[in-house]
């Protein structure tokens, strides 16, 4: 036996193995492997000449109750190299176990040194997925080696979460994974939940608590009030805009304000616009939570208006001149002009018209297609008075011009102005007063003196038989681009004629020969 022992010691020394527990030089407890939540593989080996009945195995138990002499034993069969192992099943998750390898050598039980391992946790609470304002998907998974009968989640508001009393939801298991969709949750609220499993032996295990917060109710739209506005630099340079975020319960109502042109106007974080110079600019309020949602105000900044400019509080924001072109006062009829001629005169004949070509008996500008093939070389498709042919622009400069049909329609709109026939300084005419004045120190009224048109040197009133001479003839900026009958003379331009008839005041528009002499009432932007 001594020789055998010496041989054993010599072999152990050659193999550089540790001496076993309890003074054994022959049996060694090796490290465990493949440890899961419910299983583990333990290993051992012996280094001795003989084994009695090949009796090897392990003593094992939970560490808190492990006893070398009385804990459970399991036997196994060694290999020819002296190695042996066992796989324990049915272990408790997240528990420390101790074990010792043993072997009967020459009729005596030899034991290795005790070792330990900890089983993995049973269940894990994973981070939630797809969290929104009203829902979230809870996720969890469990470890290997467990016989799971049930899996699910326990959840509640974070402030009141308790495993024993919070809501419990069982869910379907897929492999080792399980999840559950929580719906109809309040927005911007913090929740806590744990994943749980129940084994077939009836024991229940819980993961660690995980908290999440539902997102705020998303912003669906933003509106800015007013949607359009005019700021007059002469009255002050600021304008307060107000933004409203929808729905009312949107969690994040913060906005970013921006100006499309900071040289015209800047805006601060509260929607206060500071204007710098005249022009048009868009002020936009954009949701920080949902940048695809925004509202805006189309802002017109008006410089100090030019002399004789009257603001009638019209939606377009244009100015009307308080007197006719060439007039010395508001009651003066001023000068008369042929359409698209920039200079005034007193004799209005077609042969004297700027654009008349006597050799072809047609006009040389402002032609549309449709007047006949023999005037093809004159087709320019122009239907609106070009600024170079605009008497108001030529005479006054700036942005003064002949009014358009839309300008006149806006002025004569009953929602914007009141219109009456009146007499000023012995002159009959139409008095127009603004209903919505929005500038300080402004009269907000216009007087249009009655006056006929000139054909040659004679003043005429087209509807004199109906309205007498209580009519006014003023050029608009439009010309008819062609004559539907194909006539060469393609010569009609448009006028507006405010009139008074038996208590009724109105305006009508009609076509007149371009070479006629008419009054002009300028407008500017």
C-alpha cells in the first residue's frame, strides 16, 4: 500500500494536480460547468491504482444545508482515464450548491475538496418595447433547465406597485421568451412591472422590477393667431402672435418660433415679432415634440406710407392714394390718360394713340393670340399693363400703380367698406369709408369725384341717359388680349365706373377703347 500510495503521489505530482480534501491524495473535485437556472454538470477525477467496485460519485446539497456526511449522494461510472461527472437537474434557481467528489479506493472512501456553484436566475424582466402614449409591450425570458408551467407579468403604477397586489397577466410562452401588450394606458405616466414564472412544482419566481413611462400625447396640429397680419412701422414695430397646440392634453406643448426672413422681422420664443423693415415674411411655430406639425402667420410689414397714401384696412394691405393722378386735392379730377400711356393730354384720338399703327390699322402692343393670322407679328400675350407703361408708376415712382380688378373688388366689398354719394367742396362723387381701420392717425376714407371719359376733346358719359353725369371713369390695369370676332382693332381696355342712381351707389366695369382719356386712382403695396 505504501508503494501504491507513493506511486499515486508520484503520479499526482507529475500531473500537477491539487491534493484532495480530507487529506486524500487520490480524489479531486473539479470545477462545475454548464450551470443553468435548474441544472448543472459537476466533475471529478481520481488518481489511484485501484478502485473498489468502480464506486464514484458526488455528495451535494444547497450550501446552507450541505453536510459532507449526510447530504444526498449520487453515483456514476468513471471513464478509463479516471474522470467522472454527473448532471444535476431540478435545482433551485439563483441558489448556491456545494458538492464533493468521492471514490472508494482499496476499500476506503476518499473524498475531494468541496466546491460550489450558483445556479442562474430563473426569470428576467426585459426592457419594454413599442412604448407609446397609450400602450407598451412588456417582455421577459427565463433560464434553461426549468420546467415552466406559467409565465406572465405583474404591473402597476410605479407609485403603487407591489408584487402581491398589482395586476397580473398570464401570457403565451415562445421558447424561453414571453411578452404582453398593455393597452389603454394613460399618457406620460410611469409604470413598474416584473416578469414572473411558475414551475410545475408550484414554485414561483420573479425578475427584477423595470420601470418605464408612457410618452406624452402626440401633437396633432398647431395653429397661429392671427393667421395673417399687417404691422405698420409708423405705429410700432412689434406684433404678438399666439400659438395653440392640439389636442389640449398633448404632453409637450413647447414650440420653436422661426421667421422666414430675419431682415424683415424676428420672432422670440414667446411669439413676439419685432419688425425691422417693410416686406412680407412667414412666422412659423413648430412643435418640438412633433416637428411635422406647425402653424404660421403670413405677416406684412408696412413701411411708413408714402405721401397721400390711405390705408383702408383691406385684407390685402394695399394703400390707395387719396386723390387722382395729377390732382392737387381730393376733389380734383386730375389728369386724363389713354390706357398704357404715361403722359397726360387733352385730345384723345385713335390716330394719336401711342400703340396705333396706321399702316396696318392695328395696335402694336398688348396683343393676345386670336386676333387673326395677319397680326401674328404683334402677338405678345400681354393682358396687364406693364409698369413701364403705367402712368402711376411713371409719375409717382415707388410701388404706385394702376389698380387691378381684385383691388377694386376688395374696396367695394361691403364687408370692408361703406359707400355713399356725397358732395365735397361743390364736387359730386363717391365717399368710401373703411369698416376695419387698423392704423393710427389715418382718415380711412376715399373720395372719388365723378367725371366722364374723353373721346377726342369731348367729355362723355356712356350711361348719361340712365345715370346722368353722376358717374366716374377710371382705368384698370387690364386689356382684352384679343377680339373674339377676329377684328383687327383689338382695342378694348377695362375701366371701373363708380356711379349713383336714385339713392343706389355702386360700381360697374366695362370695356372702352384704349385711346379714350380716363382718370387714374393709384394704389401701392
